[in-house]
C-alpha cells in the first residue's frame, strides 16, 4: 500500500471519530483535539524486522507543524512532569493523563484501533496519540478492512 492508501484505509476503518494529540515544544506539553489530522502529520515508516518489517504510519510532528497546532488552539497542559508518572513510554503517560483528566480510570489495553477508541467521552470516541507514536501498520490495516467487511 502507498502512504496515501494506508492513511485512507486507516481513517476508513478506525472506530474513533476524533483525536487527542499531545506533543512537547520548548519543554512544555501541549494537547489539541482534532476531528481530522493534517496530511503532513502522517509519516510512512517501516517496523523493524523483529516486529515483522511491515510498512507503518506514524505521527510526525515537526516544529513547524507544532507551531501550526498552537495556532489551531493547542493548549499548554504543563511541563515535562505531566509525562513523568513512573512510565517510560510518553505515549502511555499521555494517554493515562488524558483518561484521568476525563474522570475515567486508565488501564493499558490491546484493543485494536478499529474496534474501539482509546477514550469515550459523551459518546465521542477519541484516539489518543503522542508525538512519534505509530498509528498502525499495513498488516493491521488489512485485518481491519477484512473485519469491517465482515460486520458490514
């Protein structure tokens, strides 16, 4: 699949209808809620061979994109200590922060993106991603497409 096909198929198969995106700029942590991601926020990459070597799409945020997100309403949620909750994975720390911020209990799960979002608030399913996070890989997108066709 091309980058564009992967993005289209990812967006078509995901259960969430909005995103909560986190990033660091000048040692401050920011969050923004978006209905649709900017095309330039997707980067085509490849997993290591130990993880299958599949093509994957990642959240790619340059400083220029981060500044654009600030202009679009990204909010400063604090210093780097926001991500320091005993977890090495900043994405997990951000997801935990956002879930607890919404008044819900966070628990790490392995539910695929096409079955459920990371967080549901007032009936809206959100996908929570922190800068550099992988969205998914080509193998999972194919599985998601097959799954969606099976329930359609």
